C-alpha cells in the first residue's frame, strides 16, 4: 500500500530518471499563493495542473480550444495528493504525461516537484472527456488526437 505523506513528514525525493514524464514546465511560487497557515494554498495546485495541462495540449497540437472549435477536451475530474508543503519562494517544476486512453476519454497524470527541497510535493490526475461542444455529448477521440496522446504516453 502506498504511504500518504503529511506536512512535517519526509516526502519522497525526486528521481526523474525513474519515470517517463515527457512534458515539464517551471512554476513560480508568488507571495500571493500563500495562505494564513504560511504555505501555498491547496487550490493553487489545481491551477498549476491546469497550466501544465494546457501546455501539454499545445505541445500535442490540439489546436484551438476556444468556442469556435467543433469539439475538444472537457475536464471531468481532477484530484491531487499533497505530499509536502510549499512556501514562497520555492522553485517548482510541473510534470505531465498521458495515462490511460479510452474510447472517448483519457487521463493526464501530474507531478509537481520542489527543486528547492529536491522532493515531490504533489501528485494528481485529470480525467478528460472529448465532447462535441454544441450538443455537450461525448464523442470518440479522433485518430489524430489518439495518435498525439500516445506520443506522450508509455502505452504501446
């Protein structure tokens, strides 16, 4: 069983060679990210996942994701496991990869590392569903979307 790490406990150290994380972006912790308890507010992690997710969409060539698009990705679920506290002015890096790929959905897996403390501070996932925007109905992933996802996945 996987151990959950709480504030004050030793979080696992980073080992970027152990896993395949094809996309990474640097993150900037600002003073405004802090909350009354003296660490980054938990809602900020979801925002960082979003920033990384949209960087992944750009690198995968998902094209326009705006209202003029016929179809595209919709966030159905997001979760975050907090492994260690983050405080200003830590240097972070956010990683993302494609997990499972289904008929009309896929999962993006997230990891945020503290470069300052050389440890993993958060893990998470985002469930994405492909939707026709006008009808709001799920549609199968297009072949080119599926191919792009596989490029950023360890799936064969």
